[in-house]
C-alpha cells in the first residue's frame, strides 16, 4: 500500500499528481482505500454530539482526500487516454462510487446535522451559509428526505445508472473508432490541404493500414473535412457514418442502454413525487423548471429554421449551377463555403495558415488572458503530465504570485473520447491550501512529424471556448472545494467559456496571433471585416442543429412512461418534428445513440444550458464593448464579481453583481441573426 502514490498528498509543485509513478494497478486499490477512509471520517463527524459548521460541513469538505485524488486522475485518464484495462476498472468501480456517494448523502443522521445548521445559520458568513444551503440541496436532491424504502430504491437506481453510463461511453468509443472511413486513393481526398491529407495518412498508419488514408469519426454529427472534400460520394459516406454511431444493431449498439437509462431516470423522478427527470434536474438549475426552458427555446426555434431554409436556398442555387442533385446534409458544409465566398468574398479554409496552434495558444489565448486578467504562462517541460502530448504551463498573476497549472492536450487519438472539454486535476481551495491544476482536451488531427498544426476557424473558436472553462478554474478564489471553480449550476457553467470566445476577433488579440506561419503576414484586414460582416452567416444551420439536440434531450427526459417508446429513431423524429425543427439538410447535432452529453455525462435534461448561458454571454459581451473591451479594469471587475467566486454565491446573483441587472435576450437574438423583422 505504501507504494501507491494516491495514498498520500503529492509532493510535486501545486500537488500535481506524480504521473510517472502511477500504474494501472494503483487505481482500484486507491478507490477502495479512499472510500473506506471517507466513511470513517463521516463516522467521526457523527460521533461528535455537538453540531457546528466546523465539525460538520467543514469536516466534510476536508474528508475524502485519497478518493478525490484518484477520482480526478482516473476519470481524466478514462476520457483522455483509455484502454481495455481502464475500461474494466471503470466498469467495476462506477456502481461502487455511486453507492459510496449515496451512503453519505442518504445518511439520515448526517442530513439532520445539515438541517440543524441551515436553520441556525445566523453566525455564518456568506460563503459558509451558501455552502450549508448547497449541502442541504445536494442531500435533499439525492433523496435524504424520502422514506427508507424509497431511499433504498434510489440507491439501486443510481448504481444501475452509473453502470449504464460506463457502458454507453465504452460502446460509443468503440463504434466511433470502427466507423472511421478508409480511403483507398489519395485522389479521393481532393480539396484537402497537404497537411490534412498527411494527417489522414498518419491516422491510417497508426492502425497498420499501409498506403491508405483514414477519416476518423467525431463525436458529433458531420465532420470538419466535409467543408473541403470535393468527392461527393466520400462526403456522403462520412456523413452517413457519423449518423450511424451506436445504431448498427451490433455489439456496440447503444439503444438498449439509453432506453434503460431513461426508464430508470423516470422511475427515480417519480420517487421524488415528480413526473419526469427533466423536472427533477431543472429544479436545481437556474432555469428552475422545463416550462421556462421551453419558453426561451420557442422564441428561437421558428426564426432558426426559417433562416436555415433561406441558407439552404442559397446553397441549392449554387448547386444547381453545377449539377442536378438536391441539397443533402453532406453537401451543406462544402457549398456553404462557396456561398460564403460568393456573398462575402471569404474563404475560411484559406485562413488556416494564419491559425497555427502554437501562435493561437501563446499569442492569442494566453495573450488575451494577460491583457484582461494580468496572467502570464510559462511552459514547464520538467513537469510530467499523464500523456507525452500533454503540455504543462505554470500560471502567474501580474504581481508574479502563483496561480496554478494549466495542461493542454490538443491532439486526437483512438484512446481519447471525442469532443473538447476541461477537467480539474486539483481544485482550488483556501481551506485545503490548494491551488488549481486544470486542463483542456481537444481532438485536433496531429500533423506528420516536422509539420505545423494548422487550425480551422472553428477549432480556434473551440480552443478559446475551452480555455474559458480553464480560466474559470484558474481564477477561483474560494475557501471550500465544494464550490470551487466551475462548480456552479449546470446551466451556468458554459457562460464564462462562451464569454472568452469574444476575444478571437478582438483587434488587439487577432493582430497578435493570426499570422501566416510561413510568410509572417498578418490576417488581411479585409478578411477580418468580412468575418465580422458575416457573423450571422450560417447561424440558421448552427442554431437549428443545436436546438434539435436540446429538444431531443428534453424529450427523452420529459417522458412519463418509457414503455410507449417502440423505436428510438421514430421517437427522435417525432420530437424534432413536433418542435418544428425538422429540415432534412440540417440533422440534429447529436442523435440519441451518440448523445454522450446526456447518456454518458452530466448534461441530461441540461443540454439547453449552452444557449441558456449564451443569453448571459451575449449580454456580457455588450457590457465589455460598452466599457472599453480588453482592459485590466474590466478584467478585474469580471474576475472579482464572478470568475473568482466559483459556486460560492447563487449563479444568477453573481451575474447581477457583475452586470448590475438581470440578463436580456435581445443581444443573443442579434448575435444569431434571429431578431424578427
């Protein structure tokens, strides 16, 4: 046991996990040791007959050190660099962790102590009082106020759901890898850049496919290469494969898993006296209930579909000049670029040489953070991360005081799940004297050795977005880990990351990073102007695709009787049709069978949160523009009133503290080109 690095606090800087010492055999040992330790700590809390904040809530915040260390490392590993052994560990431990969490949150004696503190909170400061309230809600939401029989059933359901979530994730990753499209002839890749073709060849070689090229699938519908591929038959194959993930009636089919998941979630909601899982989830979010979400989405849906149809007509007009086929989903991205070029004389694919990863990261993302918050970044190659491709940076304040560590893991690989995300390896806490260690994962195609990594405009946006989450974690300055960093309500968590996207085209930032990697030329000003002019271009497609997924999520989780669902495909179609969002050339961003956000992640009945948060984001962007933009004064106000507060204050109150009022929806409607004429 003494050789297990999880059993004691890391002695490395910032408590960075000692990755070079961690072996797969350490995980299960540490999980079980950590759970045992935390239950003993809870027993010690209950043994004290006196009830106060320090010996109850604060003691709970200090508990579970071993478990927290292994949780952070393992679940980062399982999403960023998994293998069969890791998958097996996750399958074993997931239900055990669910049971462990329930053993604490459904402990009636512990809940009684928290209720006592909640009713006698007059001597607590603001953060302490809110923390007690959060614990009370956590426990009540877990089922602490239910009857013993219902609590026992909730425990069983939670264990089953954790297993199903692991199964969904494992099946989806396997099917996603299996659906990669093998290309036999390089000529079929006409339209791609030499770097993109080389990346496809490298992907094939990594799987032992000699003299072939491979287009690996993404976790969402479609593929970035569809905007460039001239071969229509290949575009069709890529799009259809992307839509098939988890839906092929093979060993990796996810339909039975998702149906079982929905059924159990519905049953659990009814144990709480609610009709649906959506009601159960939303009562703890800023939206409060499904009706409020639908009210907002219904303001967006009709205009979004109308705009998408208008965009489709423009595309069809160009197609009809060249051929006799009707617009299909696999044509959209390719011909959209032609429409963009015709309408705005803008070719976004020609911009890639100006978006070189190193420059975007150092001279763009980091530069904006320095100008706004006074942060600086120093790469630390001496600090070892969990994978050779993951890079570690030390972060400092303007006065050179230490902030924490930032880890960037940017390239795709078969062992990494799709998409892009942020994780915390160490959460900031003044109580535990911990500074944050945060990381970003992306899935950028890795170029051949010696070649630079060129990003699309979309990938550049994703990097700025995910770094917004990282900044939220890095700027955290709270006492208690429960409310640290991104530990806010689910439909608020995307807000800081969306705000960070505004700096992509901010003149001072763009001029610093958008530099041609070969010539040193800056992105031409006329292109920048065209980007701004075309800011609402293709937003009908983007909004319709997103809203269809958000509605699909709500539809699954608004079911009162899952036995009536005879076909997943039919249910999907009906849900999207009933909301008026069906438009064949614009499929939903996620079909149910690969909707890992809601069936293998924490977004069930919460995918609406992206656009819900964007209401706050768009209003915030207007505030920055009205107040001078990228200034230290503005950064300090945003940092002090919101970014540093984590979840230590009610989310909407934090926004009001920053903005001086509630958010308005009009800035979002203008941004997405959805204002009714």
